[in-house]
């Protein structure tokens, strides 16, 4: 057995549950009022499941314009390579993410934490 790895982030934390050559599984916690960077990935593909809390999800539509929707428990999000996206916690937010194993594949367009 291997213990999960806790990774502190300025907006909350990630608990890395599984990291393999084929996929990664994380539990992500965003604190109320915090948000991820506006970002996209060159190779990484993600599926996220909102387990608890409410979020404002920003994403680029087919025309490239940034849109936002409110999402809550049970919502599934998918980000393909090149999809511009950001998530903001309207309440403390807990979600599960399954992704391809390109852990450092993040291109930040905007970031509240100057990363």
C-alpha cells in the first residue's frame, strides 16, 4: 500500500490518491471565495466530479468567448487539451478529478496567486 500525497495549494489542497502511467486520481478542496487559475492544458485531459459545495465554472465556448455557469454536487466537468477553464468555490468545494498523467501540464492565462 502507498499513502496518499497531500499537496497544499494557495486556494486549498489536492490529495493525490493514485498516480500511475495511465491516470491520476485526486480529491481537490477549494476554500470558499478562492479560484483556480484561468488555464488550459496542452496534453492533459481531465474529468471532475463535484461531490460537495457550489462552484462558478468558467470555460470558453465554441466561439472562444468566456462563459460561466453555476454547478453543484453531482456535476461532471470535462476538460480536453486546449479547453480554457477555471473554477471558483462559491462555498467550500470538494471534487474528485481523474486525469491523464501529465501532472505539470498547466498553461496559466490568469492567476490570482502570481504563479
